[in-house]
């Protein structure tokens, strides 16, 4: 009697290959972040700048060639294209400064978000089933948020390092899962 097993996504060859490739890619990016944090941050900033330029080109094309759109919509898209193109080009021309600015912006943004989460957690404490855990979360979020707002470059550097380490660990685990799933077949 033959038994039929349903292939799970993890067990399909394509999914396994994607899982393995993604895992190896994560490990490589994690190593690059840890070995050359400034360079990889600059590369990430450059990719964002290239995206902005690409988005500008798309907005310009839609604004110029989409004849079925109203004038206001076309002007809006062309205006957005100009902004995206200027921002992207300036970012690429001043990559070091843009990377530093982006680090400060992200550090402050994450810090403010964590502070808001901490305040929201305290504001909704009465509704929580786990008050001690909620208070602990709120205190950690408030302190971590305040540290990031007070020193965004240092804070984002620590988060960048943690991202690199996490990518190595999680990527290795995914690559091993892909290999192990293959052996289990």
C-alpha cells in the first residue's frame, strides 16, 4: 500500500532552494555589516538613492505619457518626479553625509516610536492581563527610546551591529533548515 504525503512548502525543491539561498545571503550581508558597518550603511543608502531616482523616472513617465489622466494628476506626478530625482541625485553625490543623516533620522524615528509604544503601554495598563510584563516592556521601551533620541548615531550603530549578528544567526539557521529538509526527504 503506497502512502501519499503532501509536500509542504519547506519540502518542495524550489522553496528549499529559496530558503537556502536566502539564508546564505543573510549570512553574507550580516558578515558585511559586522566587518564594514560604514560601507554597508553607505551601500544601503545608495540603494535607497537609486530607488528614489527610479521612482522619479517612473513618476515622470506616468506624468508625461499617461494621456488619460487629468492635468492636475499629471502635474502632481511630474512634481513628485522632480523631488524624487533631486533627492536621489543629491543623496548619491553626498553619500557620506546622506548616510550620516539617515542614521540620525532612523535613530530618532525608532527612539520616538519606542517612547510612544512605552507611553501607549502604560496608558492601556488597566486592560492588560499581564501587568508586570507590560510595565517591564514600557520601561524598557521608554529607556531605549530615550537613549536613541539622545544619541541617535550611537544607538543606530548598536542596532546596525545587532542586525548584522541577527542576520548571521538566522541566515545560518535557514540555510541549515534547507539542507536538513533535503536530507530528511
